[in-house]
């Protein structure tokens, strides 16, 4: 949406002064249901726990005014207690989703792909992270991996 909450297709307007529709889009596509889902999530994670809500939630930045005061909610459901056959139905559902045209992935698929790649090829680190790790290894008398040999630990940020 634009700065006035109206439909907008201008990415510059949206990124500078606009925002995103709630899940589901505008009212004509039942977007209010997405708003309701967002409200439910905030009630469960913030109101229930006593954390900051709505506009009182500080941005995730180093310039914030104080403690973040984010709330969390974790829900655990044991489907075996009340939904016999759930695992088979869920497996069928996921298989159908993954077989749709295009590169459809479901929750967890990108992470599984990354984990497989990391186990086969190693974990990729940004050079600044590897440099800091080499500096910390030196400071604490721990051997750094041989792959860090060419890194200049003096260029590490203070840790």
C-alpha cells in the first residue's frame, strides 16, 4: 500500500513510505482474515506474555532505546492423540505440494537443502566472520582450521 493505505504498485513508494497488505491482500480478497491471523499471533506472543505490542515494539537495530521486549509463543500439538492417520495425510499433502509445477518447496525444504550442501561441501562463512573466528582462536589458544591460514586476524573486528 502507499502512504495513504491505498493499493500501490510503485516499489519506491512502498519501500519508503508504504507498507504491505496483511496476509491475503485487501478486503476484496478477504485480507481481513490475514489481519485476524496477525492479531491472533500478537495476542498469543505479546499480550499473553506481557511483551511490547503493536507500535510499541522497537525495531531490531543497534540504535534502539532499550530492551527489545519481544514476546514469543510456542505451540506443541501431539497429533497422535486426536488425529489418527495425520502423518500419512501430511506426507501425502507435502508430496502433492512438492510435485506442483515449478520449484515448489515447503517449510524446511530450503534448510534441508542447505544442510545437505553443507555436509557435502562444508559450511560457508563470510570472510569477516572467519577472520573474527581466527582472531578468537588465537586469543584463547585454540587451533584455527587450516582453511583460515590465509586470513589476516589483525583485520578482525573487536570481539
